[in-house]
C-alpha cells in the first residue's frame, strides 16, 4: 500500500479523511480522546438503529460507514464486469447505443445494483437506522456485516488499545482498514491515484449504459417518513463521493423496505431468476425510469421535507445537480453565469502608475468609466438575450416535462414498476383463479370497508398505488394515521407493533365502526396484523400484577389492553395461506400411472423427490397454532393422489428473521411468519417445476393456479402490502369472514417478561442452538423450569428462557391453560433465574 506519507498524500486519503472526521460520534479531547458513547453497535437482524441528533452522534457515524460499505459492494460486483464490458464492446460492437440496448436487455443486466433503506421500522420517530440490501435482494451476508461493524466501531477499539492517541491517529487507522478491505476483496489499491481514479471510469461507464438501457445499475437509496432521513441520505452520498462514485447514485427517496428488496432483485435478476415473471418486461408496457410527475402525490400529505425530497429525487444526480439547479432558477448566482464575479472590478490603487499626475489619473478614470459604461450596456444586452434564452429554455423544459423526456432521469429507476409488477401478477392470478374455480370471486367477493392504520409511515404514501386491486376485490380502503396533519407522528400510539404488543387500538380508530375490519402496518411496511372488535368477549382485567419483581411484562395474547380487541397475528396469517395452498393441491388432477406393474409403482413414487411444505416458526409461537397445523396434517390422506409426493413439516428455528429466512429458502415451499406479522412465502421454483414435470401436471390448471399464487408473494422479504392483498384474496377464495378466520384456533394465554442480567452471566445461559425451546446449560436451571411447569400445568404448560441478543436481559416466556397458571410459572421461573444469578 505504500508508506504512511504516501497514503496521507493520496487523493483517496484526502477525500475520505474529512468525511470520516465530520461524522465521528461526539467526543472530547481533554486529556486524550474520549467518546461520549463507549458501547459498540451491532448489526443485528434489523441492521443498525439508534437515536438521531443533528450534532455528532453514533447514527451519523453509522451512515458514513454504511456509505463506504455500499460503495465497496457496488464496486466489487461491477469492477470485473467493466473489463468484460470492454471486451464485449470490442468483439460485439455493443458500444453503440442501439447495440447497448438490444444486447444487454435481451440477455441480462450487465451491471449490479445494491441498495440501502434508511429506516428504524417500528421504533420511535426520533430514532433511525439502516438496512442494507445485497445484489440478490436479500440482507448482506455475515462477512459484510462484520466489515461494517468493524468500520462503525473502529474508533472505540482503537482508543481501547491506544489510550494515548490523537484524532488523526484514529482516522488514519480507520482509513487503513477501509483500504485493506478494498485491497483484499477487490484488489484495488485506493492509495494509488491511478487505481482510485479507475472508479470514476466505472461510474461513468455504468451511468452511460443506464441512460440507454431499460435496466439500470445503481446504488439505490430510500427511506421512510422520518424527518431525519434526508440528512442521513446526504451523508451516504458524501461517503460515496469519497469513493469517486457520483453518477450511479439513485435517490429513490420514499420507498417501503420490501419494495427496495424487490427492486434490487428484479433489476439484477429479471432474465435470470425464474421466480420473476419476465413476461412483465416483454410486454413493453411499463417504464422503469423516473418520471417528472413521480412525486406529485406528496402534495396530499403533511410532510416537512417536501422540497428537500424533491431536490434529492430529481436534482441530486452527481455532476448534473448544479446544471439542473440553474435550470430551475436556483443555486447559481447570475454573475457566475455571465462570467462576472465579485472580483471583476479593479481596485483603484492597483490602477495607479508610479509618477502619474492627478490630471492623468482623472483622464484615465474617465476613460475607464466610459469603458465600463459600454461594458454595462453590452452586459445589459447580453442579459436581455439570456432572459430570452431562459424563457425559451423554460418553455422547452415544460415541453419536455409534459413528454417526460428529461434525459438524465433515464439513468435512474423509480419504485413505480414495483406496483405495476404486482398489479400485473395479481390480474393474472385473479383471472386464472376465476376461470379455474368457476368464477369463484363473482359470488365470494363482497363489498367491505377496511380501515388501515398506516402508523404515519411509508404505507401512508404508497398504499394508494394498489387502489385498482382493492376495487377489483370490492374493498374500500380507509386510511387512518396517514400523515394528514402536523399531529401525525410516526409510530406514536399506532402501527402494527403498538397494536400487537400493547393489545390496544391505534389512535384515531373510529370507535363507532366496531363491527368493521381493521389492519395495521409498521413504519417501513414489512409487518401487518389484523384486528377487530368482539363485544361477546368476557371482560378481562385491563392490567395484572407483574410477577414477582419483574421489570417488564409484555402480553402476547388477547388478554389485557383493550379486552374486546381480537388480534390476528403472523401465525393466523400463515394458517390462512396454508389453507389456500391445501385447497389448490386437493384440486390438482394427477394422471395415475398406467401400464406399470404394482411392484414398480412404489419405485416410481420413490424416484420423485417429495415437495416439502415447511411451516417455519420460533419458540415464541403459541402452541395452539402448532396443534392447528397438526390437525390439518392429520386430516390429509397422505397415501392418495398428489399427497403421496408431499411432506408437510413444522420447523422451529432460533429467534430472528434471518434464521427463519435461511430455513425457508431451503424449502420447496416455505411459509414463514413471525408472531409480529412479518412474513412471506418462499418458493424453490426449480424443484417445483421438476416435481410437476415428473407428475405431468405442469399445465394442469389447478397446479398453474397454485404456482401463480405462490409466486405472487415477495420472494425476497416479508412485505406488508403484498401480504395485505394476498390475505384479502385468500379470504375471498375461501369465502371466509374475519370472524371465521379468527376461529381457526384459540391461542393459550401467554406472556413474556424481561429480567436484567449481568453480561458475564448471560453467556453461561445457553439455549438449544437449533430452536431455543430449552437450555442445554445450565442443566440445573432447566431442571427447575421443567419442575415448575409440571407442577403448574402438566398438560398445557410451557416455558423457555433465552438471553437477549441485543440487551443485557433474560427473556422468560410462558403459556398455560389460564392466566393464573401463566403467572405462577413466570413467577417461579423468575425466582429460579435470580437464584442462578446469585449463585454464579
């Protein structure tokens, strides 16, 4: 990498140094460097999250380092492709615009996108965070998480190991770490100016391709409705500029987190990933590029950052930003346009020559004044000409705006094609189900009002894009908590997490509509839960005493909170989708084996790899849900027809969406839903196709319906808006009301509590590594838990203990036949946990 002095003199070092220093967390330099926060941040299941402050804070440090990692990923995936591009350009003559378009869009997108969403999901409005999306539309892998954690926490680690140091020492060490990652992973020496400038070439080349290709290759940045997001977005841009990436930055601004996951996967895999319906692109009816009217909808909402968002979305396009700002009549002084700056006048003293008389000076000044008058007249004429030119250009801009042909927008995609794509899938699915099941929706779709709690989050802005779908389903959507005025605060007494965890109605719920159907989204629209009022429920106490000396007690049943509120959570949603899948499978007509001796039939069956339908959950799921799925399994004739070639499995994983995700992705059909309403259905389309071909059902209409149904779900992450549509379609398909859906099963009373625990003791409490249902260590504590459950409720009782992955607390979960028995279990197990902590 060269010597220390060489490093410090490099272009990269000088660029990145100021950015790192600018966004360092708060610190004092008295008696050495001391940072205000000494706790390391971890990239968990939900990325980084923290409180936002305008001044120096940990979150700004996170965003600047996230920008560096984003740039690293973009360069890593595209640097070698640049060489391939040049080779193809010389061999295939694809450098021309026409060939550019034809070659790359018929085959695949040559360039890879990566993305980031600035969000803290259901967290309070004064917090924010990030979720980084890899080239496959999923979360980044563990290696890149570790890189980012190293960058974010490097200042703390350096100070810990070097108590006597300067700020420059810490910055230097951080920059060396960045350069090391690039050197080892991409073989680029950032301290070599030629290598560093080659990134500009990459940026220019991809941007040029983007202008002419339908599919784009960019770093996509989006955010939810938090006021801090615009500032944090600009920090990412500044970090990317330090890596010589200026043009391939797509500020998508307001997007849902699931939309960003989908966008990255779609742009990178449209002609590769068989789960994406490429006929959507082949029809040629949909645009992916940004349009001049993309943000017109913002005028309907009370948003504080409207103007700043507009500038980010349209103007902040690398080198184009200043040009466009001038075109909009803002940003550049008229003097700069005319070539007349503040230094245009010549100081009197500088004009005086040695030995010159006063009379000579007066004559010289008179000549100078006349010259300046002539110059002013010329400039006035020039200004008139420029005004006329500006008016002409403004007319031209209006014309271009009307035709949506501003050329620089062609280089960037909007999120509109996400809505177009799923509307396209829905139309195909709806029509096929209607034809296959004898116009089932003409009788089953009933007019209905659904009140949607948008949590004053991103769903407020985006849900209207699916209005056409809900019209087809005969559902009238009425939004509440949708950023309608200055009192609309993100996640304040509203949203899916509030309703689920507090068991309370969100603020602004129309109480006179108690017989209606309600659902609730979280801040970034990746969770959904349903709820309704049931006046027939027996009154339960609104509060109960926390067991023993517990600090926190959170209910996970319908007891407590608003006693008449019935909540349909993630497991209920999973059961609904499973019912639809089973109905379609039962309808599939299998061609029985003919002319095959009976002795060979079993051999024929064994040659077909069975389809695994996996229901994936965590230990927190209610046992009534497991019993319900088992009942479904018992009622299937597994020795007949298609079901001879199917397995239905119930799989428990460790807590955390990544763990559920990993199992689901390995399933033929993976149905995963956390209790909080985050979930989707994944499909192994290769196995599904192979399985159907061997059974000769590929073209069978009921199987086609099943496949269309499965592939309607977002195949990259849980998506509240797509799940919302799928739920309403499924209820109509099964002809169920929300009350009938709720009666699938009655959950057992269940609660969990949090008990503070020293970090050193937490490490000694080890749950089972696969499912966390019981402890493998300490065996004494697990023995006490088993004894307590057996004595309190041997038939229905269940309890498990696990250390939190993010806080110094032990979580204790219990369920039983009654609330009093749950209390008893929690109280005694908590005593056992505290006893273990005292003994350790």
